[in-house]
């Protein structure tokens, strides 16, 4: 009888220990889940704010040249403080580079680099940067924006193109844009991309004799 009671006691103790272990394991797993949810929510909040700042800047790019745009203007339009802005971007140049990089990455996911080498200006009409194509045209009149744009596209084409001669062609694009900028009535990219690509292929300006 005593042996039976002892065996039941041992069984009870073992079950109790197992229950405590399971409870501790459950609490540990629950804590892990809560921490994971907290991290996920924090990441989601960060991503949403990141996107909000870029979308706000995109709206301002349609009316304010990049060289004139300030972090203060972006913060006021986004209804955030400067500390929030600087948690996401080093400065307005970093913001522009991130926006252009994303736009180019998206572009070259859908456009072959070989097509870009043959029809660069037509390809740029598909660039989804800060909304309508008119925004890109508007910013192209700003030298500071042009410098950042040209520098970034040089880096991207350098990574993507196996033929070094492609880099020299970027210089031709710059000359064509410079020519257009100095016209009495410059073409927009939407109006002139076919003319620009023809100049690019033929290496001569409209009306120029062979």
C-alpha cells in the first residue's frame, strides 16, 4: 500500500514538473511571439513613414526645383519634425538618390539594358519618378538635379552594362539634353524623345548636314 502511494506521489511530482516546464516553455514562446510582433510593427511603421516622406517629396518636386527645396519644406508638408526625417535620410540629397535608385531599379526590371542603349530617351519616358513625366522634365531644368541624375545613371549603367562603350554613350545623352536646354523652345521629354533618340543614333543635330 505504501509502495503504491509512493508511486502515485512520484508520478504526481513528475507530472507537476512537466506542467511547469510546459508553462515555462509556453511563456517563453509567447514572449518570443510578442517580441516578433513588436519588431514587425516597428518595421512596418518605419516603412510607412519612409514611404510617406518620399511621396511628400515627390509632390513637392512637381513645383519646386530640387536646388530650392529644403528639408524644412519637406517636413512641413509631411507634417513631421526634422528628427523623424533624419531617422530615414541623411539629407535631401540622400532622399533624392534613394528615390531615383528605386525608380531606376523598377525601370530596369521591365526594360532590357540593350533597349536602353539603343533608345535611351524613349526608355526614360517609362521612368516612374515622382509621378507624371512632367515632373522629371521640370527637374531637368535644375542643374543640381541634373548632376545627381547623371551621376546615378552612370553608376547604374556601369553595374549593368558589360560593354564599357555604353558609358561613352551617356555623354552623348548629356550633350543632347544640353542642346535641347539651349533651344529657344526646348522639347519636353514626352514631346522630344523620338527626336533625341534619332540624334543619339545618327550623332548629329537636326538640320545638320552629313
